[in-house]
C-alpha cells in the first residue's frame, strides 16, 4: 500500500541501523537500583499499586481513545487464551502510548509489559512503572530468578505479558523492524500461546495526525516437535511475518525516517 505523506509531517529521524535510539529521555542510562523488588508481598504497597494501576487505566483510555484515536481489530482472538497467561508481541511506535496501550487491551485483567531499565529514568513515570505492572528486565544474571518468579506468578494469575521486541521506540514508524529470536524464549520456556499486536497508522477524516488502528492475531503455539532453539525461531518467524502483513494496513506517513547514507 502506498503511504500518503501528511501536511504536518514535520520531523525527520536519521538512523544508522534498526537498533538505534531515535528518542532520548533524561537519565537514559538509568539502571535497576540495589534491592529492587519484582514481586512485592507488602500489603500496603500492593493496595497502593492497585490504585495507581486503575488510575493509569483511566489515563490510558483518555490518551489512547481520544488523543491517538485507537481502535482494535480482531481483538476477539485473545479469548482463545488457555488456562494460564499469554504473551503479546507488538511493534514499538509511541513513547507514552505504548506504556498505556496494554492496560486498555488487558481489561478486565491487568497488563504486565516487559520494560528496559532505562525506563526507570523517565521523570515521574519511571517511578510509577513498577506499580503499573511493568516487569523491568534484570541487569544482572543474579536478578533473573526474581524476574522469572514474578513473570510466572503473573502468568499463573491468567494475566498477559506484553513484549516490544524492537526494544527502541520509533514514533509513528509504519514498518516492522527486525527483532531478536531470543525475545521468544519466554513463551517457549513456559509453553504458552503468543499473539501479535500490530500497531498501524491510517488516515482520519478530520485531523492530519493519523489514527491508530491495532490488529491482533493468534494464538501462535510453540512447536513441541522441534528442539527448543528451533521452536523459538519458528515462533519468531511466524509472528514477525504476521506483523509485516498487518503493517501494510498503514496508509499514511506522519514522520520521516532517513538512513544516514542518504
């Protein structure tokens, strides 16, 4: 599909490769503090976190539905989720929207997105991420046990874990970037279903800023007839291909991305 350039396309992002950061925040190199807790048992913290989460859900509804004009397609496929939780893979195209969108998708359950430690450095929001359900990727191997225990606890609660495998946010980018096979270790290890959540941008009737249309597909199950590494590869290939197909629904370009060689 041919992309139409909007009249308000005003920003040009220059990149060297698909792993580049194009959006920078204060404290970009923030790390996980000593004594960080992934799974809190303190009742006061848990009550406070619940209140924070549902306030964030209201913010999510206002920001996504009214500002980004988000709508969903084929969301009913998520009803096929099994007895435990599931993993949802999405392209990363909104600095704030991608933190809020999972909350809207997961209702009436809670969303648990996997996030990079750098997100802890975002003023105000960074401090609330964990309360909002974010599972911060461990910086040390010794912390992996706590991280994995927290993830398994959420999956046992029939919750959904959201993963942005492209890692870095590229605002309003309409294609699917390469992402690592290692991101599919989690559903293979847990033998749980995965879904794709492809964010596209389409021309609206009134505003020059495009509306956000999100497509869901799945479930994709690990192929247990294959060795573990090949299971990850097959799952990666299936979800990446499906997201590429759905990305063709984008019909408007709001930001310009230019390779350094140009």
